[in-house]
């Protein structure tokens, strides 16, 4: 299946180090990301390549199953304003 945008209220499963499973919304998960959790990438566009920050996670998303989640933003110092799932 090709990638598609997800809404921030979708739930993903997070497994803690001790094996406990919790369900978080994408927005809650993204809010806990730190500066070093983002990696710089180049995103192709019609206007030319532009820098972007990405965070990838293999997880389980409700109603989708096993998923490789890609979260992107334009400013990793303040990702909340430009975050996409």
C-alpha cells in the first residue's frame, strides 16, 4: 500500500522497555519527541529539493495494523506548527 496522510488523533501502540503496552495518539507521540529524535532529509518538490526533518517508527496503528510511520516537520526546534503524519 502506498503512503497516506493520517490524522493526529489516530492511535499507535508503544511498547515500553518493561513490556507494557500503551496506546497514544499520533499528536501525543510527536509531542514527546526530542530535538535529537529528528533527522534531516531532502524532500523533492516541483520548486526544487527542500530540507525537511523526519522521524520514522515501526509500530502498530489501530485499523491499519503494522505500519512504518513517517512524521515530518520543517522546524525541529518548534515542530508543532508544521508536523505531518
